[in-house]
């Protein structure tokens, strides 16, 4: 029969071994940090999953579901640290001209893809793009431009207005804006990914 102290040591080892098997060395953590930074700068939001793996929140070959809104970021049912949300908000501001809204991402993490620069993961190619979420980001970004047009006095005195952006021109209610005025807003609209898929972009909206 094993002495009680020996039993305690064995039990402690059994509890610690799984944690040690998943522990990431300082050298690997540094590599992952560099990869995350590179992906962030490239505008690849999957940097977030690299951070989660580095911090022990995701494991190799693990399925994941990420839910986020203006208040929370939840990964596989567990709320992520505040630093994750703040970094993602900054990412959207820096790289995608957007703000945190309700959305969901899901998939399976493969560590080999993190280290492979040619992988879809690193190239930010997704077989199932979050189309609805992307459109919400676009709407928020366009609304910010429209709000500035109202503040600048470009939009005024109408209950409803039509907006059309075509090449280097913007028309409000059919009236073409002066070139130097339109240039300011076009520069911002061009930064909104996927907004104009053809030669023009337009809509009709009520004045608030």
C-alpha cells in the first residue's frame, strides 16, 4: 500500500501533466506573438485565434465558436479577457473602418496553418465569409460618412435624400457635388472593403 504522501504526489503529477503538455515555451510564444502582429497589420482578423492559442484558450485541432457584440467576446462559451475585445475594436478601427457589432465566427484551429504562410488561414481566405457581419460593418462606415456630410452642411433641408457614388463623382438628389468636396468623402468610401462591387454605389435614405 502506498504511503499517503506518495499518493498525494502521484495525484498532483496527474493533475499537472495535462497542463504541462499544453504549455507553450517562451520561444514558441514569441513566434506566435510575431505572427499575430503580422496578421494584424495585414488586416487579417484571424490574428485573434493565434492569440487565443498562445494564451492557452484554444488547442490544436479544436473546434471553436466565437460570439461577439458591443459588450462581450465569448469563445466556446467562455468570456474572453477585456484585452481581447479592446484589441479587436482597435483592429476594426485601424484596418476595417468599422465598430464591434453582433457577429459569429466558427471553425477548427490547426496549428500547422498558423505557421504556414501559404495557408488560407494566414492569407485570410475564408470558405464561409461572415457576409451579414461584413454588411453591417459597411453600413456603420457609410453612416459615419453621411453623418459628416450632414455636419458639413452638404446634406440639409430634405426629409429624404438619394445618394449615388460613381467613379469620381457623388450625386445627392441628382445634384453633382463639387469635385473638391466629393474628393474628401470618396477617399473614405474607397477604404470600405467590398462596398462598391460594380461601377457605382447608391441608396435612398430618410433624414434623421
